């Protein structure tokens, strides 16, 4: 595996950066990325390069090139990241998706679904995603992109407003 690249990108929201629990979580992620690189890196090669910023255009460009996209929220609304990644992928991208993501119901047929609290299950799904053959990854991505485009954000938002009206 030495020499194979892995880039991890975390794009926290501005809101999330102000929460102490989130800052603590990101500090732990950063420590773990350094530990992995220290243990498995060799000859100047780092197996994990962690980039933490909020550069939306750069994030969209990364979605085009990704082989695997992990979207693993503990609780979420619609989650455009999972949809954007599938629609923008140039050559297929395996999606590992939390069952708690708002987009889970729409994308579960071709995503590798995980319980966000189960680290072993997530590791197994990431291994499966990284091992997936190119044809299967492209087929799944095409199906996921169709599913993502079938329910645009405006339709989701309208549905949320309708649900609030029913509750009122």
C-alpha cells in the first residue's frame, strides 16, 4: 500500500467551528491522521493528508476526483454532500453513507450504508469501497446520481415546510 495516496478532507461549517465539542472532535481527527502517517508513512510519503478548510469550490473539485466519499453524520438534514459527490464524479465514486444522513432513504440502494456509531462497520464499508471494481463503482455512481437529481433541494425544502404545516 505504500505509495498509494489517500487524502482526507474535512470541510466543517462555520457554525460547527464555534462549538467546543466539534473543535474537540476535529482535534482528535487531526491527531489520528498524524498517528496514521507516522506509523505507516515512509520515505516522505504520507498515507493520510488531512485538509481542514471551508473552500466550497475546492470541495466540489475534490468530489470530481474521489474514488470513495464517506458522508458520516450522526444526525443530518438533507445532506447535499452525498448528492453533490455522486453528481459531480468524473469516473465513479463509491459512497459510504451514514444511515442518519438525510439523503439515506434516497441513496441507500447503491450506497454502502453504515451506522455512524459503529467504527468496525464503517471500516469494513471503506475497505469494500476501496476494493470495489471500477465497473461496479461507475454503475453505482450513475444510479446514485440519478437518485440524487430526482429530488432537488427545492423539492426537499417544500416537503419540509409541508411537514411543519401538518404539525402546526
